[in-house]
C-alpha cells in the first residue's frame, strides 16, 4: 500500500491520489517546506509568479498573499490536484490574482508574459527532461528574475547527504540552462530540505539577491 501511495505523488488520481493530496496538504514537513520555499523568493506585490507542480495549492496560498497586485499561475499534471488547488484558493481565483491550470511547465509559460519568480517544490525529480524544462523557463523569465528549486528527499532511509547530492545536481542543471548567481539554502528538517536558487540575469544587468 505504501508503494502505491508513494507512486501517486507524481500525478495523483483516484482515491489514492486524494490520499496523497491530503498528505501533501497536511504533513507538517510539507507545510514548512512550502512556506519556506516561497519566503526565499522575496515575492513583491506586482510580481508575475509561476509554481510548477502546484499540487493541492499550499504554496500557491502563500504566493498569492504576497503578489497582491500581480498574478500567480499554478500548473500541475494532475486534474485532481488542479481541482483541489482551485478549491483551496477560490477567493484568489475569483479576484483574478490566481490561475491554476493542468499541463506542463513549457505550456504554462506560453502567452503569459515574463515571470518574475518561478519555483517548484519536490517536483523537479519527476521531470522527464529537466534540462529542457529549465531552459524553457529561463527564456520565459524577466531579466534578473529569480527561480527556486526546492527538494526534501522522502524515500525510505533518506539522509541529509541525499539532499546535498540533489543540490549539486540542480545547481548543475540550472547553470547549464543559463541561470546565474546560484546559491543553496537549507532548512533543518529530517532529512534537511534544500532550495537551489538562481537568477535569469540579463547579460547587461548585474546579478543580485534583492
């Protein structure tokens, strides 16, 4: 049963998918990880923000509280999670400050302008072609826009070393996709969570962490 539930975290559906969604929306470590990841982005009121793999909409809730005059877009493969996230954030959707769509990251960036902030929380490990996904995101971001890839290993017996190996991999992928000024933040969970951040810096702009 545990294996069947774990498999649902990639694309929740059906009764087990609802259970996986409930876990994502209520597990303390998940709540802390999502709030922390959003806090690292320094979202400003006017920002256009994208979350990839928005799941039950926990992080979207935090992002919409910050982008009060901008807009947040959440995208997820799972029709079930899109429905759950929309219900959770119905007020922000009604106000036109949030859009939750089903699809891929590449599809989500088309026709929506240049994103100031992009993030994914425990999602990048499921991407079939992470290099291509990050490259597409890079071209869809505003100059000096900030991306954050957060991850906490959840496999049985996971360790801090697993998190650090993931950090190294995501740093490499982000660098290869053209992101600059890369750095890693860490959250003291068990095992620890990491977030690799970087700038979609314009060649004529200096990168910074403001």
